[in-house]
C-alpha cells in the first residue's frame, strides 16, 4: 500500500534561462538522464508556452527593478515544476493523462484563488510533458509527467505554488484523478522489490557514490574555468568570446542541474549565474 503516488516539487531557477533549459531537457531523448525513456509526448503546451512563462517573468522582474524602491532580491524563479510519477506496470493513455492533469491544475488554481483574468493567463502558462519509460528493466522510474506552471499572472507572484500546502494538495488531487480517470487506487498498490537478487555490498555502494561526487566536482571545476574565460572576455570587451563562454556555461549548468547537489554546490552555481546576468 502506498500513502500517495509520487510527486516532487521544485522551483525552476535562473530566470528565463532556466525555463528554456528545462524545455530543452524535457524534449531531449538523448539526455543522459533519459536512457530509460522510450518516448516523449507533449501533453499540454509547447515551446511557445515556455516562452510565454519566460516573458511574463522578465516583464515582472523589469517592473520590480524599476518601481520597487524598497530594494530586495529580484525574482529569479518564474515557474514551479511538479514531477508526477506512477510505478512501472501502469501506462495511462495521452487522453487519460490530460484528464488527470486538468484536475491537478484546477486544484492548484483554486488554492491560488485566481480571478477570471488571472485564471485565463494561468491556463496559458501550463506546460506538461510525458516521459514513457522502459517498463521491463530493473533500473529507471515508471512513466511520469513533468508539469511546469508559470508563477507570474498579472502583477502577482503565485507563491502558493511552491509551498508545502501545494505539494500536499497536488498529491491528493493526483491520487483522486488517477483513480477517477485511470481506475487505479494507490491504496491497493503493493510495492514489488525491484531487485530480488544479490544486493550491492556496502563498498560497492560507497564506490558508486564517490564516483558520482567526483563527476559533479569535475563539472563544477569546468564551470569555474568557463566563468574565468567569460570574465576575461568581458574585461577585454570581446563580445564574441563572451557569447561563446556564456553558452558553454549554460550547457554545463544543464548537466549539473540533473545531479543531486549539496547546498554548498548549489550556492556556487547560483553565484556564478548571478554574475553572468
């Protein structure tokens, strides 16, 4: 028995760059994280939707800088992303996923208490992409949806979307919608151990974790070197080299974004990102 189907909430950081990085990631079958992904299906929206989210955020950020005399940190996150996952063995149709997501999105809209014009904009800033996974392999997750919702509607920031109460609400809505539209109850699901054979020994586990940490540190070092090159190009007023190094920085950031970083590593990335803005 499961308490809930799996839902993970995270803000989409780094302004409009972050929005476009997520769009490329969601649509990429060649990304390293998608080696168990068989098919990518757009459920709601398109790249134009991501552009709308980014433009709404940039407009709000500009107004914030122009008219906010009290100071404060400029808005750096224009959307919230929810990852809704079902266990292996369940494959809803595109139409079923659409119905499930409509219920979840409507529940969040009610939480935010949107007026008529805000709700109209909210609907235009919903991006949902389905990743259908290999159902037979032992590794990888089951089918899942990446649901990206813009936080800016009119002159409001929908702060509720990334609060704990929103995660709790969308879990409940996801549970109910899957039962209603797919006919599967999370309470009747019995988790099957993915690997019944020999488990990894402690030293093997530690070895794998150490390798992952080493890869992350190499990427961070690479990003620091790229940042130094970008800084040098800026000092020399070399626009072409600045543009080249900024693109390389964004690609390295995209590779790092999918890793599990420590709080210190996340701070390092944010500092570099802020400096190249």
